[in-house]
C-alpha cells in the first residue's frame, strides 16, 4: 500500500503542476496587463470610469482602446522620407 502512495503522490503532483501551467498560460493571454490598467487609470474619461464600475475592467479597457484608436485615426501621420537628411 505504501508503495502505491510513494508512486502516486509524486505523479499526481506532477500532473497537477502541468495542468495548472496550461491554465496559467491561457489566463496570461486573456488577462489584462498591468501597464494597460495604469494607463487607463491615468487617462480615463468619466464615462469610461462609469463603465469600469458597472461592467468591469474588460469592457472599460475595450472602450478606452477604441477611443484611443479613433484619436490616432484622426491625426495625420508624419511621413518618413528616404534620404540623407533635411
């Protein structure tokens, strides 16, 4: 009986660790990055903060990113020229 425990416990621990590593890898891609949250808290508008309160950080960051994309689309891009200088 003790032989089974000696063999089973390390194997079960190893399989559990491998399973949790896969779960963590998936969550890493879904999770919100720390720098995104900091940027949101520094630059959020009142309606985005209301969405944060009502619907959570995922939806609030989605609206924040959408606003930032619209802002960038409205600005003309500086063109790069191929040359040796001004």
